[in-house]
């Protein structure tokens, strides 16, 4: 019987080449796999809920791995041992056995990303790695109106890059349930909640929102961008440093282990 | 007529050998002096309100410099030019002409320092450079009782290191108006407000508070420590990373330039 374990992970993405394993770079996935393999004394492969790019942060990334036998130590012990081996900018928040049918990416039903903007001068030294600080003056009223154009079920082809493997999703229809502009210290955060996000979709949308809110593009252009289905027409992606993966939701029944004592 | 200018400065102290110039290290003072000297085309020396140690941060450090002539450019322009030259972990928040009698250190009447503790497991990756996370379990009730023992006007000899130049203040009597334990995300912050602080005094007090709140020392020992006037009896200084210089107050009349138009 297979045993599947869910990891909850927080990381500062500043110093890494993103989540996903790369041939010549240090990634968050590779460091966690190395730590797990070293503790469990077998080669462990983990699957993440979302492949965050270089410089993107996570408050609660989710990943899973599978063992042919039950974990040879308590989940709490694995949690402490992993944090003992990992650098301090990557922290395991939780380890939990789940259903063997659980898949960190494929089972996800809802994700939340936050994109943080610092709109004062100068940028706080303490937020320099965690906020985008656009040089243009941003009109918050127009930013809110522009954000409202992105909610609902739409074809996001214009706002998706093809991934590094060239495997752009054929179906680019996604639903954004909520895109809220929330004021906070130094500026605002954009809260994206959706059923799924295409490669670079959040950063491409933020880039376009900022062009509209700074007056470089008009509000009406957004509708035309959706209809054109052409990535070359959207604005440049906003920088990675402002983006945080905040939450991933799963169906309740997949979050329980079938081996758990009743 | 001399012209004196007050700088308000925020910095992340992680990567610096503290505020004060050192022969072989990069310090915050030296970087700001270099930037000022380069813009004003003369050798500028600045005086800081407090010499923060390596790894200590500042939300609002104050410094001053003096010119024989009025500033050859607008204060707003100098502000922008300095931030253009300085690294992003040091930001000038304000430049303002003040009274020629103003002195960043000697005129200060009141200072606020915050010391931040993370008391959960694990430490958040985003706070790893800005919080101390003690390994011992901290009893918050005892921490508050211990903190109350440090307020008032006392001789803080036991809690002061002699400075690097060996010039320990002869008079170690200081007044702490307030030492509050304030709950915040992940733990608490200790808010110190006083008329002045001796070298390493805040970190030495925090080290002693943590020893008491973790049960290594008893509450009654604090009174005996004050009476002994012996630095060797107090606990080890708490780490630099948790400490922030938050505010420095001055008499109102020194904050105005005598040359300002009425």
C-alpha cells in the first residue's frame, strides 16, 4: 500500500532559481528532495502545487511525496529534521499523511496569490525584496476598475507565457473568483483567488494593470487584449519579488489518510 | 554662518559592520558619508544619534552634517540623489535644515528601541533576519513581570558593555520611561523608551529577561544584578538581528532652521 505525505512549505524565493529542479541551479524543490532523501535514506521525488519562478515567494506552498512503506519516524520528527537540514529561508510548516489519491498540483481546487506593491518613496529597506515599487504614479481608483475586468471565467491566452518546456496549456480558460485591491502599509496588495493560474499569468496581469493605472494604456484596451489571444500584446510581466503564493485548497476527503485510526 | 542638516535614515543592518566607521569594514555611516561627499563635492562627516552594532536595524536613525554654505541644491533633490547612490538596504527618508545647535546624539531627549522575539516553531523565512527566536520556552507572564523591574531611573552599570574604544560612560544612570511587552505576529516585541541607552544596554537587558522568562534565573535576581554593578553577572546579550532603533526625539526649537523664511 502506498503512503502519501503532504508538505506545507514557506520560503523566501530571493536567492533561488525558483521552485522546480533545474540542471545547474539551486532550487527549492531540489533542496527539499535532498533533505528528505538524506533523512529517509532513499531517493525521494516531490511534486509541488505550483512552480514558482525565481524570486517568487511562498507563505504556504504545498508538495507531496510517496513511500512504499509508512514513514519510519513520527511526522513531527520529520518536520524538525527537515528544518534542521534546510537553510533558514526555506521552512517546513507541516508534514501530514494524506490520501494516496492526493496530488499537490492536480487535486488543487483553488489557489490564492498576493502581489504586493510599494507606492511611496522611498522603498522601505525591509520590504525591498518583497514588494514591487513602480516608478510611475499609480491611480488607485483606475487600478481597482482595471482589476475588476479580470474576474470571472475567461480565456487568459493573452496573459499566459508558454512554460519553459514549451508545453503551454491548450485550454487557457480559467476562473478568477476574486481580484481585490487591499490597502496596506506603504501601498496595496492585489489578492488573486482562482481555480488555477497559467504560467506567469499573475505577473502578466499585474504588468497590464500597472500600465493602465499609470495611464500608459486605457481601460478599454483590456477587453481587446482578452479577445486578441496574443501574449505579445499584453504588458511586460511585473517583477517576481512582489509575488507570494499564499494558499492552496483541496477537497476535504483527500486530506485524510485512509490508514488513520478512527 | 554654519548650516546644519538633519538626515532621517532607515536601514537593514544585516550586511553591515554596524553604523560607525571601522577601518576595514563597510559601515552605514561610511556609505552615507561617501554618497554625500560625492554629491556635494567636499568631504562630509556625519554624526549619528546612536551607534547601532553590526546586524542591528533602524526604522529612523538620525544623523547630522554641517556645511559652511547653504546646500547648493534643494533638500528634495539631495534626498533623491542620496537614495540613487546608496544600496537599497539603506534609505534616506528625509533631509531637513535644522538649528546650527542641533546635534544628533547630544541633543536627543528620548529614544525608542524595539526588540522583536519570534516564539513559534518554525521561524518564518521572512522574519529570519529581523527576529530573535530563542530555543527555550518563554513564559510571557514572567517576561512581563521581569520587564517591569527595568523601568524607572537606575544605575545600569551591570547591563552596559564598555564600548570598543574602552570609553565606558562614567555615569551609568539612565531612565527607562517604558518597557512594554506587546504581542504581535509570531511572538512579542519589547518596546524600550528611555532618555538614553548605554552601549549594548538593550541587548543585555533582553538577554537577562529571556533567562528569567525561560526559568534559568529567578525574578529576584534582577534586583541583586542592579546592586552588584558588575557586567559579568548579567546574561549574554541577545542577538543583534532582533533590535531596531525606532525613534529619536529632540527639543522642538532645535528642529527649525534660523534661516527659514517666516
